[in-house]
C-alpha cells in the first residue's frame, strides 16, 4: 500500500527521477522505530494502564512493540477502526 501511495504521489507531481528504494527503508523504520530514552522508566513507574492508538496497520505496530520487548493493555490501530488520518471515526 505504501508503494502504491508513493507511485501516485510521484505521478501527480511528475517527479522524473524519483528513487523508490526509500519505501523499504521507511517500512523497516516503522517496525523497528527509535524510542525515547525514558520510555521504559515511564512504563515501569506509571501506575495506569497504557494503551497504544496508532495510525499504522496492526501487524506493523505489533512488530514494533515486540521489537522493543514491550506489552500494552490495548492496541488500537487505524486498520482496526477501518478509518485513516483525517477521519474523525478513527478517534
């Protein structure tokens, strides 16, 4: 889906020499993202349940969570809501 979006954007803006290799790099970043240094400290000290709401697809966010060895009470994605950015239905 990302590749299709990029191709449509390249076509729309008539980009002559677009390098589409970044698509794979971007996807790899999404499933292994950097996190803030104090993330684990916050999660340890926070007494409340933490839920993730993300505009990325479910499998992608679950891979990112697993990559960091984390667990959350609930994870809700735009894919789950069948609604993506700019739509209030997602929220």
